């Protein structure tokens, strides 16, 4: 197996990204290097005491020891949406087994690993369950479930699956508002885009309550890195609702393959009564369906997302003690 330094891994991140995209049964967007490195560099760098970055015959293991020595986590361990493994599930399982169970002669290798970002009963989950026959124990825990919209058949098919009451709500959200425009800013200068996005966050009710995630410097830097990285590869999707030259609301996300992943959405408190959240979400759905997005990932579970989502996808986390 090829063991990489962090610098070598960064230089080969495109190979890891391709492996993630082809891996069944994991969260492809959040397992990819863009998400994983943005979190590692902005949220976990100070607590990373070591890394285990391996590639063998197209299978990848990408993790770090964070705070707790000898336990390997994904590079993103805040939500653990992503999986540290990629590639053919059987080959990836063999790689993690050999890396953890065998260890190093000096005893410095990790003893255990956290395997997150697994779709319950998906191909990777099923393959990793076989680890219970080796090592000192395999434990399964609930992961961060997500809410998904199926756009494979287009927006009209999705709308037909919504309740009559919700369809009325969406029609009302599209009522004409004099002077309002929705602007696709996905290809504009990323530095100015983040400043505009942050200005809306600062005018939101969450900011006034002190609960906005952008008020935490590390998380603000994480989202800035995501915006810049997505922009660089053409995956950024960012809409603004504007009136009179003023940004009132935004919806921010990214595309990976045929999946759109929502990241943040907010509006100025003084624009609350305009229903801009529903308007932007619906416009974004139409635009994403038109470009060929099949799965619209709303992110973690929240009550307000239930009327939008077609299904809740269950995720699991495995904790394997290999030695």
C-alpha cells in the first residue's frame, strides 16, 4: 500500500475525488477532498496529531488522529457526513483491515477507526460489517441522516408528490414582488460573493440571537473554503434575491456529479414577510433539474425540510477496534 504525507495527498486529491465519485453507499459530496480538507484545515488542524493516508489498487483510506491518540477519524469530524474510505467496497474493507489490524512494528499505528458517512445497508456498509469477525470489536451507531429530493423525473414530478396545501404555499411564494430579482451569482468573483453572503447572515434573526454558525470563526472559514473550492471547479451554485440593488436573501450549495448539496440559506430579518426562502428553494430546484441534477440533498434532518423531501436517508457510523 502507498502511504502518503499530507502534502502528497493534497497533490493526489483528484485521484481520491474520482474514487469517491465511483464508490457506492457513501456520501459522495462530503467524502470528497474538497469537503474533507476544508474541515481539516479550518476546524481540526490544531487537534490533528497524526494522519493515515493510504492508497492501494484504487482503494483509499483518508483519516487523522484528532485529540484522542490511536483512534482514526475522517478528516471532517464535526458532523462526520463523509466516509474515510473510497473505492470498491471489498477492496476498501481489506485496506482498512490491513492498515489497522496489522499496525506498525513500533506500535504507533491507530488501534481503532471511526467509519462514518455510510448509507445504511449500502454496499460499503455491508462490506464493512464483515469486520466483526476480526479485531476486538465492531460497534454501530446512528449517523447524521439527510433529507433528499428526487429530481430524476424533473420538478413537475416532484411537485405532484407534494400535498395540495404545500403546492398552494409554493404558488403564493411566486407571487409578483415589485422590483425583486433572483440572480445566479455562481460564476462571479468568489471573494465578493462571500462578503455578500456574510452580510445577509449578519442581518438574519440567527445572527441577532447569537446562533448563526458564521459567528464561529472556524466554521465561517470552512464555508469560505468550500465556496472558493467549489467556484474553482465549477461546482458552486449561489443565488441571491435582490431588490433595489440590495441583497435580501441567498441560497448556497454545490454540485458534485448529479447531486446537489445544500449548504446554507438565509434572509435579512426585515425581508421575513416576503417568503424568499421558499421562492429561492423552488427556483434552485428548477435550475438544478434543468442542468441534470438527479438528487437534491437538503442536508441534515430538520422539521421544516420534511414537506420538501421525498425521503430521509439513514446514515450509520461504525467504530472498529482492530487491535
